[in-house]
C-alpha cells in the first residue's frame, strides 16, 4: 500500500511538471507572461502591434541574461475583439490554463478581465485608457490611470502642449468629440478639462457617435461642429475608420482649424491614399517620445524592434507594448530573486518610481489613481510624421465633477 501511495504522489509531481514546475508562472530560470489585445474589431481598431513591442523589449532583456537569472517566457497575446466578455475569458485562460505570472501587455479599450485579475492578485500592464484600470492594486498603466475619479489628479499636458504649439490658448474654442462608449465619454471629460486648464474655451463635448461602428452618414455630426466653428476639434474615438470619416467630413464642409486625437500616430493609416488625405495636417498626441526623436531611448527601441521583427513599421500600439514591458521588467528587477506575485506587488505598490525619456515618468501607488501627466505632439504632413512637440510632463489638476 505504501509503495502505491508513493507511486501516486510521484505521478502527481510528474503531471505538474516535476521538481522544476512553475509556481504562479515563476520557474527557476523563467517568468511566464502573456497579454490581451484588441487585434481585430468591427470598427477596424487594432492594437496587435503591441505584441511586437513587448516581445522586442523582452528579447533584449533575455539576451542580457534575463532578470535575476530568469528569462521572460512570452506566450503571446490573446484577441478580445473589443468585447469585454472575451477579454475576461482571455485573462482567465492565460492565468488558469497557461499559468502566466502577469499579463503584459494589456491593450484593449473595453478590457473585461480587470475584476478577475484584481481578485486573483495577478499583475497586468498596458495602456490604462478606461476606469477598470484605476484604483486597483494589480493594474499598472504605463502612463498611469487615464480615467481618474472626481477630485483625483487629471492630466493637463495635451491642452498645454497644444497651447504652446498654437502660440497661446486665449480666445480659442475647442470641441471635444467622443462616441457613446463609457471609456470614450470619460476620456472626453478629462481631455476637455485638460484644454480648459490650458486656457482654451470648451465650445462643446458631444457623445452622440455610436461606439460600435462608424455612422452611415457623418453630416449631422459634422454640422454640429461647423455651427460652433471651433479652433480645435479633439477626437476621443478608438478607430481609424471613425477618425477618417470625421476628418474627411469636416474638411469637405470647409473646416480649417486644428484636428487632434490620441490614436492617429500610426503609419498604417497612411497606406491608403484616401485615409492619408483625411489625416493630413492632423496633430496626434502620443503619450511617449515620438519615433522621429533623436533621444537614445528611441534609438534603442528601434534597434530592439529590428532585432525581432526586421522591417516592422513603428506604431503607437507597438510603443505602448514596449514601454509596458519595460516598466514590468523594472519592477521585476526591484522585486529581487525571491519572486512571488505578493512580493512583486509589494515592490510595485511600495514606493516605486521610474523615469525614462521614452515615456516620461511613473510612480506607484500614486499613478493607480491619476495619469503620469506626460505627452508629445506629432503632425501628419504629406504622408509622414513630424515632431511638433517633444515629450514633456506637466502637473495634474484635480478632476472637476
């Protein structure tokens, strides 16, 4: 009987992977991670390039020997198709089936796995565009929380950078266009305050656009904007098709002011001639140092990406994956050799602070509840990108009701 019991125990150990089995994604020589992205969606919005960015940063770390002797085992990223339920299922698969230590990168506007990851104590890193990121202990936005609660710090960098670019905000009107999705509407609120803090007059914040797919007729939306005649139109919409339709409609109606958004710093939009024309002159607002910069951190990013995916076009989503992975690695380093999720989260949420010219600065736990306040401006001119304002960080202000 005793021999049989021992045999059963040995079989159980072997089934679990033997003496070198990973515990919570941590092995003697590896740390397993995977991500959740919106690779495909009805609106055409895709963050798939974030996978290349994360892989590039992880591969450089691995080439240098890993972190405390452990290399990053990157299992790739799941596609949530911009569906919260699929995002939740993807998070559960990565943790419960694939056995990852953390989710890196998470870059999905409607990510639905936040509650599960928080309950399980699983760290996740990415672009914190929605309220599901904020106020958690496990969700780490590479640029902080972009959906702060009333009274918490809210960014002013976009408005202040634009004011500097335009030679001042005095007497200039801004229209903020969002969709009817919760994330887009919340973003419209914080971004409107950013421009207001810089001295612009908010002429309107409209959330009548459907969030699922572009409208068949842009004229009613364009007419609202043209009736106000704003100096700046800010689009807070996730999707190239949305922005292309809005911008083309405004230009056709004779709009000559400034068009700006947070998602158009993407070389893929310039492949189609009609899209390129619609986006010509648009000011994109990335929350990292532009690829056209001469900063050594950007040269390193380019080198890392070329090493894993030669000839890849650099996109905003790629950069978000890269910088999310970079911050994860920094916390991993500070946690030390004795690695558990509990120790990792204690290191991250203790008094972690990190500055890098590539994305600005980050400090946890403070930035679980407010953005890091950093951003740049890039102008699309003749099918190419030009740095309009290099990355700069500004003080946040309390978000108004």
